[in-house]
């Protein structure tokens, strides 16, 4: 029998923040979860952390762990005809086991983060989830993310964990999404059926032709759920995030990956993460009539220094909007108004009216809570390219 054509090693660009998605096929073993592959994947995470990089793990395996508990500890077997309720119950049983499983590989604490459909569809909950994940990374914990299967239903599920990995990558502004799978990478045909299938080591902006190559649902062309991985890469690419597919069953591949060497497939986003974010900020619709009014000093800090917008430079809020809405930022100076930027606000219009002209450290004492020191962070701000002296029609 012919040997499968191997991937050649390539160098991947430097990165600072990433997401590692680990599927249940890599964790499942006799009687529940197996450390066989998790050990070297955890070593990859630790090596990256030692290099000053940040990683979030998106991990399957709660249902498999729950099934083992059900059978071993409770001496029960799954009921026929109750698939969704059964899966939710198994996830509830297995989630703690999954967290304990991952904690066993790390000296630093791991943190469980369960996301639902509403957490990524509702803008305020999206921002809260992002703030939580960023704070966990800042304090040195390792977030372990999974979908909250105990409350999800089919019509509101986020989908497979490949998709969840892409969602989390965008959520935390990651540079790269790593998808550990049980095959070497993407081929131009099913390598199990066609031994001469050629490795696809680099794909730029994967489109419909690549998706078709990966096969459809139930197709005998798709390998290892490769279609969902391409869909995840497309979603990540829309946010300017590269995706890396690699064989998570091979310790040598994981070790080399920690050193910036990939034997697998790199799916390259068409534009950078920053460019994708700024494009969204420039072209997404703003809330009708919503604006934050700032003074000339704040406008100069935004334009000349690339600063974030602080409450001290805010004069007022115009219209009604909520935390997480995209609004205009308008400079009011000597009776003249000009729109200088647009951005995602961390505070509602009502909150901004209360903290306008106040110091950042006073926010919590005034509101009773604090979403951060900035009204609009510079990462969530897009400056207008027009003449700064042009009077806006507002």
C-alpha cells in the first residue's frame, strides 16, 4: 500500500495570543478521558506561556466524561428517545471532570468558561465574556471554554467546537486559531481513499472551492470533520485571524509548533486582524442618532496620540444607546461640531451622562460598577479620514 505524502515543515509568523481547539476524538479513551494526547498538547500550551504568549483552550469532552460517570458511578445507561436531554445531562455530569482533567496538566489555575448562543449574539453579554476572558489571561489563569450544553437547544446552539474556536478567537482578538485534529492537515482529496492526495500546506483566504473539496455533511470525501474546520477558518479569517490545522496525536508536531514550525496546513486570512476590525468599525451601521460628545482636548488625544477616550474628555451623550453599541464620536468646540471617529462604547448613554468630566478612578464610586477606565478603547475606535477641520452635518 502506498504511503501518504507527508507535509513539509513551514515557519509560521510570530503571534502573541491564540486559541487552541481540542476535539473529543483527541481526548476520548476507554472509560472516559485519556491523557495520551492531552499531555503533549498541554506541554505546547505551557511552552507558549513560557515564551510570553497567551492561549485559551476550547475543549470538547464533557459529554464523554459524563457518559463514563453515568455508567461507572451511577450504574446507569443512556435512555433511548431523549437525545437532547441526555446530552445536556451528560454534559452537566462531565463538565467538572473535564476541568479536573485539564487542571492535572498545569500548575497554574484553569478557569471554566461556558458560552451560549446569547453570549455572542447579545452585544453586552459578548463584551462581558470578552472582558472576563481577557482578565483571566491578564492574571495568568488558563481559560478552558466550552459551549454550555446543559442549557443549549439545537436551534440555539453555537454549533460544533470548531465554530466555537473561531468565535472565541474573534472574541479575544487572537492572532491565530490552532485546531488540533487526528489527521495531518488539509489534502486536495481524501488521503484514505486516494494515497496520491497532495498536502495543502498554505491556503490563502479559503473560499467555496476549498470548502467543496472538504466535502459536505455525510460525504465520503470529507475527512475528520474537515468541512467544519474550513468553515471555522473562514469565520476566523473574516476577523483577520489565521487558522492552523495540525495533527494533535503526534507529540513531535506539537513540540515543533511551540517553536514556530508547522507540519500541517496554514489557512491565511485575506487581511490582518487589525484591518478586519477597523473595516468593521468603519462600515457597520451606527445606532441612529447616537453619539458621544467630546471636547477639543480629547479629540486631539484621539487623533494625534492614538489614545483611548476617557470620561474626563467627554462632555455629554447624544440620543440613547446601550453598552456595546457602535456610536459616533463628535467633537464640540466653540459652537462647531465635527465627527472625528466612531467606536464601540463601554458605557450606556445614561452612564456616560453621569461620569462625563469625571476621572476614570471615580467611575465605580459614581455608578456602583466599572466596565473599565475607558469610554471607548482605542482598539474599538476608528478615526475618520476626513479633514479634521471639516464641519460635520449632525
